[in-house]
C-alpha cells in the first residue's frame, strides 16, 4: 500500500503542542526541600487542543507527513533538570477522540496510528528508521465511537527523550482509518516527570547476579511473561555511582546509581530499552522499563521482580 501525504500539518503541530504543554506543566511544579529537589518530580496534565485538531480528513490509505519541531525552544520552559519520562494514557483519552465516518459508510474497524521521531538532519529517513514514539490502534463501532485501544498507554523511549532534550526534531506520523471520514482529538491526558538535578545519596552496593521474572506488554505482540530471567551488574570500582549490566536475553545496559535507584539505557540487537532498577533491600530489586524495536514501530513496557543470587543459575 503506497503512502500519501494526506494527514495535515495541524496534526503534527498538535503533537508538538502536547510535548510543549507537558514541559510547561512540569515547570509549574512546586519546589520542595533539598531532598525533594533530588527526586524525580511527577506531573499529570490534560492537554486541550480546542479547534486545532477538529475534523481532520482521514481515509483507508496509509498517510504520512514529516515536519520539524524545535525542541530547544520547548526546553526554554523547562527548569534545570531534564525530561525523564513522557506518557500518554490512550484509554483515558478515548472519551475525547471522535471519528465521524462519511455518509453511508459504517465505521466499524481499527484506526492505527504510529509516530517516529529523529533529529532534523534525519528528516528524509525518519518515516523509515526514526525512533518509535508509539504505535496504537483504536477500535470504533459502526457510528465511529471508539471503545478500545491497544496499548492503553504510550511511553517515550530514552532515545526520544534525548532528542526532545537536546535537538530539533523531525516527526513522522502515519495514520489509517477503516473508511473515509473526519477525526477530532479534543484533549490528551499526559504524565511527565523530571529527573533529579543532582544526587546527594551514597550509591548502594548492587553488583552481582539477580534472578527472577518479568512481564512485558507492547503494541505488536501483546503480553509476554518469562521466569528464570537473570541480570549481572558490575559497578565501577573508582566511581560506584556508575554501573553496567547484561541479561540472559543478550541486552547490554549502562547508567547511573543514586542511592538505591539505578537509571539505565541500552538494549539488544533489535530493541532499545531504558528505565530504572529500584532496590528495595540488599536482596530484592524491581525493574521498570520501556522499550521499542528497531524494525516495526512497536513500543512496550516491562516490570521485573528479581532477587539476589550468590552465583549464576541458568
């Protein structure tokens, strides 16, 4: 199926407005004491679009459009810490997204949307190989009312967040509808968080083997669960706030440790992943992460529960 540039620029503009709104809402978060200043701040915000994303023309053909967004301009509204996460609650957003099919055409079916992001210099290839911000599929009834969406949440990966923090963006959006019609997006609920400005906590001792299970869910394959998953962590001898780890699925990661929280990024041959290892004690750790694949635009999130091992157990 051939691509055509039917999706209007106003949709992408709305997407960039959403990012700007999330950043500005974070700026408004109150400052706490020194301890709170070194913690991640979590802000929830509803982004209203008014008339700007009303009655967008969509059809059965896959449509793509590429525009650039000046991320540095957005960062002027940001305090001195960086955006650490950005999440859109699509299930909650369904009540504010409407599809009006053309006269005489039943709208029952799926409306998939995907978004890829790259630097401005990669504009020509962003639709093909840009970092996947998210893929989600909304399902409508015959009247165009959306009743479900998968996945229910869309997360920005570490690579996308880095682009938002450091560079001008190229954004490619693809959309497809079950029939011709008009799409309206009134608002999106967004959660954004800002990383700590600095760390005043002594890094915990986390080196060694950790084994347990994980549960992942993404926009392409649904839910995956695995037992017997193992990671091996190495801490820098000269600076124990720096660490790396590998896992039994071929992933390699690195990051920084503040107290008992390790923030990491990395991945494997066909995926990138970022997140946190939160050490509840000397023997237990919880891993929360989001990932995207290099091929298809698939984005997901994982929760791992691991316990310390004295040695590797296959």
